[in-house]
């Protein structure tokens, strides 16, 4: 027997007819039929049950209640005369002899209909999230999240990993995003930082002699929201392995993830191990992205040499990329809208042409291409009905714009995108360094803790001018699924000498390394094992499994796009006494 009830609202069946039962839940709906007769839908976490009120005493209680009040119902189960085959409890109803009001809803009208809350404005949903979560469709995403986290924990434990929690209050560290800072009362003028990731702690665990670590780790980053990124905080399946290589990490995730996606995913088809491996350079050249959606069968091709002298000024001296789409039936209005969307997302204007049914190039920039038609037909494999999207600019700009164009064309042409599947791949061989857009100088491209491919020998060759530092790759990898980056990981730079040399390349010396990463640097001087790890995002994983377009749909209490919790009114002002105790002065901020 469950506390305060004999059954849940999703439990009773025809075999229970004649039983005395007690149900509790929310009064979802009331339909009155005459003065002493009403149908009530009672809802709890598990489902709904129809309650049939047939007496003046019971009617008096129900008629004075607003929807969403919580009630207790005691009565007899009987067979319904008009059954509802769409409901698990659709063959029965409960006739009450006692109804108790447990929690009265004091509002005559709700911000939105509970079962249609997903149609409401997002700001209203976030402000009244506790009502939004009463919607079974919304609640199911949170249930899915719980199930996935539980499955991940079991799988990692079964693979010999220990779940170890790492500190939340730690030191500020340059890890790529802005820290959330926490003032110290006992140490005036000093601040803790919330961890952007447990990166240093998990590496320190490896130096401490733990062989396999994981946790469902909370991470905090002061960054802007996106559809696949929640501002403020997120969770990741953080893992690290001692005496491990890239292949060891791949083997674990390729064993852990497919069964979870098979069991909980919206789609029945998923990549099996081993996942496809694509180098960063090949991904950018072939797909225009380092997180390619492999459900799309379109590829990017370089036509720079073919069109340099065609007379179209935007192509002159630039890299030119093309995406050819066979049997494309997009109307002119749809093409114009697609090009506009690509320009908004990428910041660069795309161009286009097509081959008509007579085999002639037509539309868009076709008039500039007559002199190179045959070469384009041969390289792109053009046939009547083909559409070709084109991008131009500096190499990286042309690539990234082509990547956005490829994704838009895949979504617009269903025959070129199989949406009902999960396609995994590894992106490997990332560049170790890049030229910073603001500084114009050499900077780390991604994770400064990654081992450069070739180790010290590669760094010394770059220092001696024998190789270009931009050609150095890192033992770093991303896990991508359906065009979403699930995770970044790397073989770590565990050697203090290699670490110092890697930082010297970006104008930081040994003292800088010791100052910025004192614990990790010192730990490595006591003999550190080679180690590697990765951290798939739990939120993004569940978003994919649920087939949701926004990550906020699978987070119990998400912030809005401006990193505000409108339900709790956070961030909020604090009292002057609190500020004084923390030795903080707030400067005037213009509203």
C-alpha cells in the first residue's frame, strides 16, 4: 500500500472493479452534467482516472473547486459504460463516497492549459515552471533524463569506474569561458570560482593513483545561451582513465552509449561501434563543420580553381565551395529564403545556380559560369534538376558558410537527410594552435592540457622553424551525434617539460604555468601517469534522445536566454549588510 492512497491514477484496470480504493492527485478537469452529476479527471504522476460524481454531497465539494486543486478520493471502482481505449485506465471509473480537499488552487484561471503548456510563451512556461512540469509530456522528458543518468552511472560502474565528486568552490582558471565568482568572507578581496569543468581535479585524481574516475559533474560557465547550450550551468558525464590512450577512451564510450541510445532514444537506428573517425581538416573540407551531421548525404566540394576567372567578382582570389543537390525541387521563393537564412546564421552571403531540364545552367550566378560549365558538370556530377549552392571568402569563412548551407539544404530536401536515426562520429587531429582573432598571435586552439601529437619532438621542430606551429595537431577528439557536439576530450599533457614548452609557444613561461596551474604542475613533477578522458554533455545527450530542438525542454528548472531564473527571480539584489560582510562595493549600473 502506498502512503495516503491504495492505488495511483494510472494503475486501476477492469479487474479492479468492485474494489474500495483511495486515490490522490490534481483535479485536471471537471465536466458538470446537471445539478448532481459530473465527470472529474484526476491526475497524478502516473496517469489519470475518471471520477464520476453522482450525489449532491460530492457535487457540493467539487463545484466549489478550481481546476488543479489537489484532492483525495475514496470510492468504488466500476466498469465504464463508455470506454476510452486510448487511456490505460479507460475501462474503469471511480464513484466516490468521500472527497477531501488537500490543497486548494486559489486561481480561477491558469497561466496556460496544463496539457497544452508547450504551446504557451516560453517566458510564461519558465515563470510557472511548476505548472509546466505538471504536463505529462513535459514531465516525461525529466523522467527520461533520470533514466538516462541512472543508466550512465550503472554502465560506468560496470566498466570499473569509481564515482568521485570534485569541489564546487575552487580557484579561477583560464579554461575558455567566463567564471562565476564567489566572494570569500574570510579572505577579503579574494574569490572562489565555480568550476567550468572538473578538468584539473580529474587529472589530479589520475596522479593520485586512481585508475578510472567518473561523475555526473555540474559545470558553470558565464556564457550566452543557444538551442543546444544552457546558460549558467550544465551537467556532463565526466571521465578520466590512467595509463590510457585515445583508443581506450573511444572503446569505453562506444560500449556505453549505443545501448543507452537504443533503449531510450526516439529513433531505432544508431551507429554501432566502432564509430567513424574523421580528421578535423577532412571534416571542414568535406562537411564545412567540425560537428558534421552524417544523416545528410550531401558533401562540400572545392571549385576555386574552376571559377577564379569566371568574371564574378566575389570569387576573385577567394576560396569557393559548392554543395550540389540532385533532384532538387526547391521553388525560387524557398531558395531565396534558404539563402537568407544561411546569411543570417553564417554572416556570409551564399550564391546559387541550377541545371535545368535541358541541361543548361540557369538562375542565380549561372550567367558567369558558361565558360566553366563542362568542368563544373564533371566535378560536381551535375544532371538536369540539380541545384548548387556556392560560398566564397577566406578558406575558413567559405568552409563554415558551406557547412551551414549543407545543413539547410539537407533539412529542405528530405530525400537527402535521414532524420530517423543517430549517426555518431569522432572528430580527431584537431589543430593545437591558431591565430587569435583579437590578438593576431599564436594561441591555444582548444584545450591547453592536450598532448601535442609527437610530444616534445614536434614542439622543438616548431621552435626551430622546421614546421609551422599551425600544422601541429593535438591528441584531442570530439564526439559528434547528428550534428551536435556531445563532448570534447583529449590525451592529456602529463609531462611538465612538454607542458612548459607548449605554453612557451603562446608566450607563457614556466612561472606562468606554475602560477596558473600550481597544483597540477606540481603534481606532475611527482610522476604522473599518461592519462586521457572525455566528458559527454548529459543535457545534450538527453535532448537528442528525446528528439527535442531546445535543451531547455529536458532541464527541470532552466534559465532563459539571458541567464535569468524568472521563477526564482535570479540573479537578484542582496542587502548592503551582505555586501559589507563580503567587503564588496557595487558600482552604479545604468539600467
